[in-house]
């Protein structure tokens, strides 16, 4: 790959604790669980969770025999490991989403929740996801929606300068982007995904609603509002269920990983502390149950 996009790195962050466990995000967590339950397949062989973080959503993929948790931050994966434990069911991989270290056509499902909004080149990341999926696989994507009601009203009353109707991404903080629904749909189609269903999520994210309405009521109302997702997308978060279509170049038979530097197939018995590329000589660590395929 010629381009080397910047990567958002949560290394050393207490994001799970500060944002989710103690950050007053019970509503957001609950409505995302509702959306995932509606969109997830009943089961599968091998799931790829992109941007897995500390494993907040991993326990919701109950129907899958094996789950690969991928995150750029090794410390986030260590936190996930503490939550989920070490077992054959979970594999922990530190890697760049722009350079996925897996053979093409390996997975039969993937999710990317609260991750695309960190991508400066989202279409490039989606291309990587499509490559590692089997044809017909399910891909569930969540993205931050710039065309939400709050942004629309702020724009109308001149409280913000950028237009929520423009298809261009808005970077509201470093490596934090909101995207227009039409742009996201275009990227998905361009990268061989067929959109099957859309859900709008977190309609009542504002503090006013959280302060004066009980959690259960907010979740019930959001659950109903999610069903409008195919008609319009006006919430701050949108979930999209996609199916991988078309064909991609087949991966090397019998291999799981490929070198993120040169894309040569990697041989790994799972027991060594290093995985070495026979073509370019790149060395990747396998320490404490975590594969590290980040390029230095």
C-alpha cells in the first residue's frame, strides 16, 4: 500500500472504565445491544471484531464458535483478555485496520462498532474488511452520523459552521470523524457490500433525556425509533447490516495470517513467541496470548 494513513491509538487508555463503566453511558450501551441483537446472524464459524477495545461487545457474539478481537492498542486487548479470559474461543490481535494480517476470505462475519469514526480513509479500511470476508458473509458496521437532528438544528440556527447535509466527512477532533449516510453507503457499495438493513441508534443521547427519563423507558423508545433506519437516518449513530458480494482473490490454503508488510502468507503453529515472514523478514511478536502485527 502506498498510503500510510494516521492511526488512532488507545494505548494506555482507561477508555472502558472512564467512558463506559463510569461515564454515564448505560443508555448508549443498552441501545447498541438492542441493535446488535437485531442484526447479528444466529451463529457462525469465525467472527472478526474490528476495534474490539476491551471486549465490551464480544460477549454479545454468543453464536460464534471463535472470535478474533482486533485492536491497534495492545493494552486494550490485555483488558479484553482480563474480561474474557484465555481460551481457544478468543484470539487477540494487535494490528492496523488498514493492513489486516489475515488471509483473504477467512471470516464468515465481522463487526466494526465505534471504530470507523477514527478512520481518515474509511473506504480503504472497508476494502480491507471485504478482502478477509467470505462471499455471502455478514458485516455489521456502526458509524457516527453527521446528519443528525442536533447538528441540523445547530446549523439552521447558526450555532455551527459546517453543513450536516454535505457528503464530506467532518473531523470534529483529531482522528474523530462524523460521516454522511449517503457517503457511507457509497463506500460500502464500492467495496462489494450489499446493504441489507439500517438501524438508527442513540436518538435520546442528550443529557436532558438521561436526567429526566428512566433508562428502561429511553431504551424502549430508542428500540422503536431504530426501526425507522431504512427510511431516514437522523440519529447520531447508525448501524448497517451488509452482505459481502462478488469475489476476491483467494487466500493461501491452510494459512490463517499474512504479512501486513508484503502480504506473504505466514506459517504459525500458535506456540512460538514470534511469527517471521519468509519473504520480507518482518518479525511479529506473540506474547501473553496477543499477536502483534503492528508495523514499526
